[in-house]
């Protein structure tokens, strides 16, 4: 890894990226037009100290996840992102691996939905980014690492989610998850992380293995979901999943019917954020 060149590139692109372009308020009395290190660290989900060491060439061998997060936070183009991967000594993700690049246009869409719970997943249902209302609704994912960020792993091997299921909806949900993962595995055969995920799920979840071996076929549909929230109680919301053409990303959006108690509770969550209400 060319540590100095990597750091210079990150610093150069940080200086170029305005807060508005990164979806942040401009604020006042800024000495420079670009992002502060604190802002880049927050957007990328890494520490300020690590950003500093990377920029100063004192940290080497950042992981692919860190490089991806920096590229996303800096709103890099596809070619710039590939260059950053190469500077990190990593091969840029190829066409046979699950796409994880969130384009600037999709980022702008997320910025405009700042008051609505929105998350972006890749084709294997690994969480790429979640906005604050989504974190408040479904749980803060900022500390999740590796397979913890994968919705299939979390459902079959992890703590699950706050979404409530009937026996019928659970079967349909699990069938759709496994079917989506099978489709991704067929479409991206060179993706080692995806192969390892499937291997772990088959080895440790009998339910997953049965569905996988049965060739389960299904797909996610727009639906009402009841979310059991620990502070505001149950919310029944519309959950829509939009697919980004050409990148295989899934944008999950939760909304409530205006004027309902669910809408009031969702608005309350947006105010509280991920903090527990006092009193």
C-alpha cells in the first residue's frame, strides 16, 4: 500500500467535498469549504484518530470495508473509488462481486429523505448505509461489523429484528430472504464473502439449510410491517423496497399513513433519534 498517496488522496477529496454535497448542513465560520475530519469520520463510521492517521500516512492496510465507507462518504465516482482501492493495495470490486457502490445520485435521494427511515442494502442483504430515522426505528447499526450487518445472518443466526411476524408472514419472509441470497450467489459467483456467508448459514441454521436445499423461490413484496419499538411501542408502517437499476442496490423505506397514531409515533422517534427518552 502506498500509505502517503492514499492519505493525500483522502485529504484532497475531503477538501473538495462540501458539507452540502455530503448531505450535511453547511454551518457557520468554516475556515475551509471541505469536510472536517470529524465530519468525514462520522459519515464513514470510523474514528477521527483513524482518519488522521490515514491522512498522515501513519496507518496502513485499511480494510475493503473502510475504503468503501470512505469512498461513499466522499461521494467518489466509480473511477475515483477504484483508484482509492488500488492506493490501498486492494483490487477494486469486479463485476462478479456484489455491488456496494452507492452512486452520488442515490446519495442525494437519501439526503432528501432525511426525515424518513431509509436504508440501503446490497443484493445479498448486507446493510450499506442507514439514515438516523432508520437507526432510531430499527436499532443503531453503527457498531455492527462483518456479518452482523447482513439481514439474512441477523435473522437466522443473530438477534433478529424488531419486526413482528405471524407464522405465515415469517415463512414468506424467510423464503424471500433465502431466495434473494440464492439469486445473488448465482449472479456473483466470484464473491468470496457471499460464499462464506452461505457456508456459515448452512452449517449453523437448520431452517436456512432446509430452505436453501429445497430451492426456495420467493421475493420481497411491499407490505405492512409492525415494528415493536422499546420506547414508543408498536408501529404499523408501510415497508417498500426499491431496486436501483444497474447497481442491484435495495432501498428500504418505512412510511406511515398521515394523521394516524403510527405517524405520530414515527415523528416522535425522529425527534428522539437513537437516544432513550427521559422520564
